[in-house]
C-alpha cells in the first residue's frame, strides 16, 4: 500500500472499520475517504456508483455490514441477508468498475459449518450445514468471499477475503438485545456491580468455547495482509486459543469487580458449541496477535466505562 494513495473504508464508524482507520492514520495514511450511512446508503446501487465514480479510491476495506448477536441474527433474518448482500455486492462491483487496485472483504467465523472439525481451517467452508440462528448472515458472507474470487478469476481483480474470529474493542455494541457475548457480559456485570445485585445471569450452559481477538490486533493483521497477501480464498484472523463462556464470565466478573454470584441459564440457546480458528496460514505468512485476552478486556472496560479497575 502506498501512503499517498486514496483509501476508502466502508463502515469506518463500526468496531472493525474504526480500528482500521486508526491503524492507517498511525501508519501515515492521510488520503482516507469515509462516509456515513445517512449520506451514503451502501445498499443503494445508484448512490454507491456515484460515490465511486466521484472518489476513485485506490484501496478499499469493506468492513461495512449489518451485524449482531444470536437474538438479532435470529430475529431480523431477512434484513441480515438482504442488507449484507446488497452492501458487499455494490461495493465489490463498483470497485471493479472504477479500477480499485486492491480490496479487502471482511467476513465472519460463522461462515463455517456448525459441526465443523476444530480448529476451523479455511478449507472447511461449505462442507456442512451452518448454525441455524445466523445462517442468513453467514450465507451473505460466503457470497462475498465467492464474489471476490469470481471477480479475481474473470476480471483479474486483486480482491482478498479475511475471516476474523469474535472481536471486541472500542466502538463495540453494548445493546443487550443486539450485542455479542463479551460486550453484553461487560455491561451486565458493570450494571450489576453499580446496582449491588447479588446475581448475574449468563445465557446458556456456559460450555460453548469462544475465541476473542481485540479489534486493534485485527487492524494490524488487515494492514499486514493488504501488503503481503494476494491470493484467492480466505485467511482466518484469530489468536488460536479459546475460552469457555463460563470462564469468560468469571474473567469479566474479576475485571469489573462484581462481588456476587454467576448463574447459568441453560434454558437459553448456546449457539455453536465451538468456533476456534486455525490460524496456521496467518502465522505462516508472518503475523501473530499480540494483545492478551485479560489485558484486552481490561483496556476495553476502562475505556468504555471510564473507571479504573483493580
């Protein structure tokens, strides 16, 4: 990536896009184009066409997406498949029409089959049924990967796809109905501590295993891959280690300073039993995550809730 070239970050206000934005600024990129959804609806073909024709970016990070946790994915199934397919199709196609040098498409670990072998290797995509609760979102993301590969094959476009594991960091979503597990736990335990509640209830059995990557580490990996990776298919981005939801809840309890008990509500859904990324390909390319989970959660908690924790 040449620092004087124009970079477009789609979804710059989200957790992923904002982390990439911060990283590029740190690296000396000043010709960065961003736009908010109220001014540019990426689902609208005409608006996206006009934007690309006017701006002519050299590099594109496609981090814009409709995202959410189990409840949101299962409730707004039509919106999740429609919005995401329209966003990525418009941005990828207009990148081709307007001569973008390189594009990175960001997906999600939910593209892998629900019962895929662990850890998840890149070649496991499309080898079995998906987790039902987020199937529409996963299908949209799979379509994005295949679209990048198709444009590479037919038109010679240098479009790459990366699949981050579960993310956390600045600009995360803390809405208890729509957020992912880690921000939801942080908010639950923080509010329980403030209210003096004796118990925090955690959804599910506590047995599912999840891997967590700080958004700043993701941004580092994305920047690295935009410079060094130019192949079809996809690259997993993760840490290669996971933790049970029960142990995660205990860690959040420790960081927030909550003194009560944790109760597991096994009547609530668990989702996929395990989603551990195989990051061998990424490590072989020369990149590894640096931010430890406890350090990362502590940093996020202090930033979000503006208080020092012991």
